[in-house]
C-alpha cells in the first residue's frame, strides 16, 4: 500500500527559506563583540598579522560608523545634546564636541537655529 505524499507549498527544486530575523542594533553589537573577543582570545597563530590588519580595518569602519551616527543624532529631528552623546560614549560634553567637530548639527542649545555668516 502506498502512502500519499504530503503536499508542500514550495516549488520542486527549491529549498525552504529560513525565517527572517529582525535583528536589533543591540543584537548586532553583542554578536560583533563576541566575534572580536573570540578572535582575540583564541591564542597566537601563524595568521596573526592578518588578524591584526583585519582588526585595524574593523576599527576604522567602526569609527566611521560612530561618526555618522553622531552626525545623525545631532541633526534635525533628533537634535540630541552633546551631553547626551558624551554620556552614551563615556565622554564629557566637551570631549564629544572635540572628537566630532564635523557633527555640529544645525541647532544651538535651547533649540535656536544656528546663524551662519
């Protein structure tokens, strides 16, 4: 006696799709931190100079990402204060301003628009 084959909604020859995961920024940061720690803690190997180059590339990419995010946070409509940004980065307000001079934003303290000459 033959059993009936269960029908599927997939076309023949295709593999089932993995469900899409909605990753949050925190999930991505946690995963990235785990990968970096795993590379750092694995012990010395022959390819460590290549790993060092990759770490430097990642550092540069993270720095660019942080600078872009600070610029976005300073701009309208967010208009985050330098104090808020400094606190998030573990810096003082002044240190944050000095580290990201191009991210000045378009608004002045108190919500007044900046006047350009």
